[in-house]
């Protein structure tokens, strides 16, 4: 048996960001006053390596000499307590996986066995009870467990051969009581009536007993998550209690019935259901030919519209897809994994439609994250841990897969303590010509593409259909998966190739339901061989293989004769592809496992979706005063107007969420038209997100936008008005960004409590009528939506929620941002009146929106924003902060209390100082509010609010939860004394090359290859993207040979950004550096640099690899030493994504020969490990040599250690460095992500001309 080698790796004190952050967390939130120090160590057990191989792995993969201390034994001191944590067996562990993959690059053999754990050492005077409290706080039993401290005897898994699938003998003879007991014992999500229906089917039609697999498959297939059981329930009787605010609900219901008559005919026997109510307005528009851009198809993967896109002056049709997804239950019990796979699931829907997904929005609901830990309900995780963990999970997945998250907003309400809300919404697009949709035919094959199957995710669909109980944290572990975004990135890239997509007749993602649903939905007749399903490990039985929802898998229908071609494309993308099923003539779902037919169900029965459910509806009278007139409590209790103003903008649902949002990459994809926060100071939140359509070749100004609308307070007062408000706000915000109100398309997200009584049914019923009131009045279709109907925890229930997402495609050059632009400009409030029952006057709203859109097209609206929570006061404040401008209200300003109310449908608009308001707005209800000023203050009547106190009140509320600024770093005394370095004559190549070739290797997890290749191609180079293949030892050998060849044929090596190996194990760039240390590749690199005068560039992840190789600052690949410069974790303790200002400190490098020292540029950064660190004397030597290329600077152009200007705490504010001769440049900022038309709400010069300079070197 091979020896197990164990090591402990601990960050040196200067780099122990996680340990120091955890110490502060435990002292502040668990009140551990006796705790003095926390140490966090990574523990690795490795099996299957020789002494030499392990030594190499230790130095190159498992540790880094500049930042880590390595120990073979851990001996705690007398005042230290130790425990270790590992993921549960069967959960995907990214650290273990990529550690093994990295080591395999060294050995070029089979992957070694690696087991990883995290070890915590707590120093101080802790009682045993406090120690247990810390463990409970840090170990979520859903995903992890306390690990043994002893070294195991082996890492080899021993799996028992699974038993044959059980036949449920006696099932056909069970009584109804027995059936009810069976339903409870098996933990089925289906009803007892459904189980009786199954009993009847097998007794009368199949005339045999079912297998347990068949019952589990039906439970999954018919789950609320997969088949919208609640929304498809027949609503047999409707009662609406009379009242002032319910009268509009009665009228809306009558309108719904009238529209049904028009759409279906008066004699229809179609039942009234929530699903019908959700779709009826759109069906009416389709019937009236008012939805011409609808992409009508049998294959429904996501909302899809057909949009003409102009590329290089020529128009072509594109499919623009959008989708919203919730993972409320999974995120509630395991925040990181649940939120991560929420985004993964949202992506896979349009991706399965062959669209390239390029932008995401995250909308969430939580309890107050400041709630003390001791007030956490039994059976619940602390709200702080929930909200921080979920943000980490969603951002980790999106950042790794390379998806720009354009807007992040979290709503806080005490009813979200019942269950968290986690919504991901995404945009995708593809040329219409690259997508075919054909019915599968007998003989076609189904290919499983991507990840492997494990026990993670078993029961996810059924679990998400259940209510949360106090036992959920202990019993639901298998329902939550750990995503593997690098694998899904590979599928993204594969499906961007039209040669591949034109082979695909139909496709489905392995979201909820696994094989049973993903493959089961593709064709009426299917024969599935579960033995062919690729597995993460042995021991899975047939039932588990049928229903596991392991992530990052696709089921693809292709013709049998196209298999070899498809498999070759998949292999080139480093993806596994396996034939697992075949389409059959007979309409039955059949599954075999180990030669045994374990599923054999007729399509007709499967598609019944179970027994038709029936319910009655009661809409209760709406009591209490209208929330639209409500003044916030803190405003009413304030001592004066100034106090009211400051307390209003510091409220949880008004204050800044910048520290939350900026952990999400917002610029990947080279398409972001508006940053999430605009202005010179990046403090004004955008109304939504805008991104250019992701064309692969050529240029377009066409851009998609997405906004959302929601307010939990309105929803709790009245679901009808809450939905009306949500849809309205999404429309108003879309128009504020530049959307055409007549071509906006919607998708809706419903989230309600479990349906237990008539009044419960009245909540979504009223909400859908509220939404329909807007859809019908504004003639806007809701193309799709998603419902989640299990928002209950015992007797607690979530707010009755309908979130509206609005989508439009515009000319990105016409997009409007919300920060004020210029002193002297006028600002007006455009209002929409409320009619009886507090229903908006939609005739007025439509006029308003159409007029504003026309003014946007004419360039007469300089800034625009919808009035939301916090009212006009909050809106004006946010609009001033981005550029630190001021605002002076007209004086006297009466009725100041109206500045704090909701004002649904209202808009704030900035127009030019000389604008004629009557000419612009005519008869519309336009109220002049005042004037933008260059004094950084807001003046209302006799009170003045200075910018500094506004910023403080607006930003400090969530700073303890989601810090936007890092702790202050020590500023070196000679920081500002370092000189600029100017090269008089640019360095040039000895040969002239018209189109230098750029070799761009793409490692698993990297995601900036498209942006980088396009930047080089636009600059005049010829780029080649090369995918690293490492699924087998042979693939690694072939990759090494191809890399050597590619480098020899190129003049430039480009290492792009991303998250190679998911920044694992415990550090970025290791995968790349390990591969480049291969002697053959290292020799090719040395030949390029030393003998052929080539260039090398590394950005972000690429810079991390360059510095780990020694190529910067030394100019050669060399071993790392203890004092080698390095890049390490940001001092803020999280990923940062924002715009920064960097100064050209030296133009010694040919990469910077089109700049001058002292030039300042606005550059996007997005990284978790960007802090440059080296001994002070080494840094001073780099300055003397002209090797410090760029530095982070403040708005005055001075290098700074202050956050957020220096986003990572880099010593001497260093952003980029070069090799001694300058031909190798490494930098953190993503210069490749800018082209004209992007980041339009950010001040400053953004073009560094790096890529043109690199090409010019060869001229």
C-alpha cells in the first residue's frame, strides 16, 4: 500500500488574512473575549507519489515559500485548542480536485489521491462550551463535518457493491393509510393522492409492482420544482372580501375572465390556475399579434426573443435569452453551495438553448444580518452567516465561470427569517443561424456532456418543494451540491462554436431531477443505460444514478452519425462526452441498470404530472393605511429634517450595498456598458445592468439591459399592490436606462409560503392579478417566469413575493446612467397619480415613459432614476454622491414629508440648465425640484447636508457585514518619493512582423481568453486560443507537445485572467505555473524570450502565474524563494471588482511604449489575490530599474495605500511590474476589458493601448 504523506500549510503572519478576519468575527459576533489568536492551516494527505514527486508537489502546488510555512506535525501549545473540518463524503471538494490535477501535471501519471481539511487552532482562555460554540458556528452539518485529527490508514475509498433495485412487493395491496405512512417514511414530496394514483396505474395498466426507482423518478418528475404543481392546481372557487383596496382585485379578476374568453373561447373547459393567470396577458398579446419578436419553439430552455443586431453595419437576427432561477431552500441550509448552484442553474437554462450567457443579476432577501448570533432561531443558521456565505457562493461561481454580474441587491425583511430568497437572473444570446431545433427521431442518441454523477444533489428538486423545518439542517445534506464552474465554463465555450451547436437537435440541462428529468424530457420514447452514466465514485445504485442532480452536465440529442464529430469537439474542449441513451419509437421512459429494467413507464402516465390538485381561494380584505403614503418610522421620530434625511438614507433597504456588490465580477466579457456604481467616486448605484450583445467577431453597439422591481413592505401590505409595484418599477427603471417602453419584455419570479389554507392561495392569486393589471394596461408580455412555493418555516412565512425582471435591447450609446453630470442642470420629478384603490394611472404612466424614451433618444436626458424606497430624498442623495456634486431644492419646498414616501412610477430626471421644461414635458405632471450644484452638499429650505455626512450615513450601515474599505495599511515613508522612469527610445524587435502571432493557453478555470484574443486581434495581431487538456495522462502529454509547438510558432505568449484551477489549492496561478515549469515548455519559453526577442504578458491570473514562475521580476523561470516577490490575498479579505485609477510609473516596457510616465487610466480590476508583496529593498530596486510599470493612485494621481483606491493593499501601490528588460509585463488591471462604449458611467481615460504597443514592438 502506498504511503500517506501529511503536511500542514499555514500562511505567514503578514499574509494570514483569513485567520485575522476569523479572529475578529469570533470576538465580535460570538463574544469570545478570551480568544487571543486564531490560526488557520490547510491540511493535505497525499497518497500515490514517490519522494521526489511529493517534494516537487510540496514546493509547486501545496505551498508557496514566500507566503507559507510548512509543517509535518502540528503540536498545539497548552493554551491552544485544535479541530479540523472537512467536506462530507460525496460532496465535491474543489481544493482536493485541483490539487490532484496540478500534481498530475508534474508526474504525468494517474492522478494521486488527495484529501484536504482545514485546521483551526484557537489560542486563549476558552472554556469547553465556548470551544463547542465555535465549532458549531464554523461547521455546517449540511456540507461539512469535524474531521479526525489522526492520519488515516488509506485514502482509497471502499464502496460496497450496491444491492439490486428493490421491487415494492405488496405495494399494490396497501391501504390508503399504509400509502400515507409510506409517503412519510420515504420522505416523498408528492401527495398521498399522487401515490394512490401510482398504485392504480401499476395495478390496472402495468399489472406489476413498481420499483423504488420508478417511485423516486415520478416523485422527482412531478415535483413542484419541475412541474409547477402548485401553479397547476385547479382553483375551483374564488372569494374576494369586499374593501376599498380589494375592489381593484375584483376588477382585475373580472378582466382576467374576460381575457380568457377571448383567448380560449367562452366554452373552454380549461381550469383556472395560477399558471394560467401568469400566462394569460402574454397569450392575449400573441393572439393580437402584439408580440412579434417572440421566439416560438417546442424546445423551451429560457425566455427567448428574436432581435435584429447590427454588426459592422450589417443586421442579423439573434436570439436573446433571459432566465431567472431560485435556490431558496438549498441556500437556506447551505449558503455557499446553494447560492453558487442557483447561478449555475440559471446559466444552464439559456446555455442549453445554445446561448452564450454573458451577464447576471442577483436579487436576494434576508433577515437583518446584524442580528446577534444568540437570537438565531433553533434549526436555523445565523442571518449574518447566511447572507455572507450566500454572497460568497454566488460570486465565487460567477467569477470563476466568467459571468459579469451587473447588479446585486439584497432586500431585508424580518419575514425572510422564515426562509432566505436567492434569485439569479441571467442574459444570454446567440446568432439565430447557429441554433437548430428539431424533434428527436428514433435512433437519435443522447449524449451526457460535462461533469460526473455523485450523491450530491439527490433530492434537490423534491427538497426544494418542501417546507423548511427545524430538522432540515440535519437531514437535507444530499440535496445541496457543490458546483464546479470551470467545467460549466468549458460547456459555455463548446456551445459558442456553431459547428457544435448545429449538430444539436435538442438539449436539456441536468438541473432539478437529474437523468430522470434532463433526459426524460427530451423525447417521448427513451431507453437509458444508467451503467453508461459517468460517476464521481463507485457505489451508486440505479435509483441514485437516475435522480442525482450533480451539476455542470448537459443532455444533448444528436444524430447517431454525428457522434464522432461531436465527441472530437468535446475532447478538444477538455470535456467528457458519453452516449447514455437512445430515442425509441415507443413512447415510454425506460432505464436499465446492470442489465435490469428498473424503470418502464408510459409517457402518457408520466405526463399526467400526477393527480390534478384542487383548491379554493380566499383573498382577504387589505387592512391598514396605504404603504404608498407611509412615512418611514425613523423619519417620523427624527428630531428635525436633517436628522430625518440622514436616518432615512442609512436604513437597511436604502443604504449602500457597495461592499456586497463589489465582490462580484462586473466587467468580465468586455461588454459592460454601465458599471454597478457610477461617477468619479463610484457611489451612485445603477438602475440596472447594460451590456453589449456578445458578438464573437466584429463590433456592435446593440446592448441588452435588465432591471428589476420589488419591495417587501408593499408585498406584505398587499400582494396585489406589491406585484403591481414590482412590475411598474422594473419598467420605470428600464426606461430610465434607455429602454423603449413598447418593446420591453418581462420575466417574473414568485416566492410564496406553503399553501395550507384558502387564504394562503389568495396571496399568489392576488399578486398575479396585480401583475396582470400592469401587463394588460402597458401591453407588455411576461415571456416566462419561475415559481417557488415553499417559503415557510414552521409558522413563519416569507413575504408574499413577486419580483419583476424587465429586459430590452437598445443602442448602448444611448444608455443613460443615474449620477448627476453637471452643476447648473435642472432636475425634475415626473410623477404618476394613484387612482381609487391605490392603483396607478397607467395611461399617464405610459405617456410618461414614452415621452422620457423620446427625450433619451434625442439626448436630452442626462441622468435618470426611478424613485424607490427612501423616496425622492434618497434618490437625489444617491444621484449626487457619484460625482460629489450638490443639489439645491427650490425654496421654499413645501410638504417635505413627501420626499420620503415611495412615489410608485415616479422618475427623477436631470436635464440641461437651459432646457425649456414646458417644451420637454408639455402636459405631463412634471415638478421642478431644483438645481445640481458644484458645492458638495444638499440644501433643502434652511438645512444643509454636507457630502461627507451624507456619504457616512449612506455607507456605514452595512460596513460591518460587507465592508467596502479594507483596514488601513501602513504607508511607506518613501511612497511618494519613488521617481517616474522614462525610456526615451522604445524597445523594438530586431525583425519586422506584420501580424505577430499570440499564443493564449487556457487552463481549466480561466475565463478571459475571448476578451484577450479580441483585444490582440483588434490591435493587429493574430491570436490563437489553445485549450489545455488534462483529463488523462495521455491528454497531458499531447498538450505539452502542442504547447511547445504553439510557443515556437508565436512571437507573444499571453496568460489571460480568470481562476485557473479555481485558485486552488489555496492560491492562484499554481496550475499555470506548474505546467510552465515542465522542462520542455520552460525551454520553449526561454527560447522565445532569450533567442527570439519575443514578448510575454500576464493579466490578473496570468500575472499571478508570471510572478510564481519568476518571469517577473527576474525575466526567467526560476524556483521561488522565501523572499521572492508575490501576489497574495487582498487585505479586505474578499474578491474585489471595481474601477481603479492607475498611473504609468515607467514606460520601459514595450507594452507601454504608447504611454508617458505620469499618465493615469481608469482600469477594471477583478481579483481575490492581487496584493503585491516583496521586501522593501527589493521594491526600491524595482523602482530604480524602471520595473514598476504601474501604480494605484487617488483622484489626484498620487500613489496611495488607502482603500478602495488601492483595492488590495499592494505595497507601494504597485499594480504591475516587468522583467529587467521590460519585455515581460504582469499587471492586475484588466486592460483588455475596455473598448469605446463601455464603462460609460466612469470618469477618466480608459484606453492604455497595451495591445497596440505589443504589436507595434514588431513593426
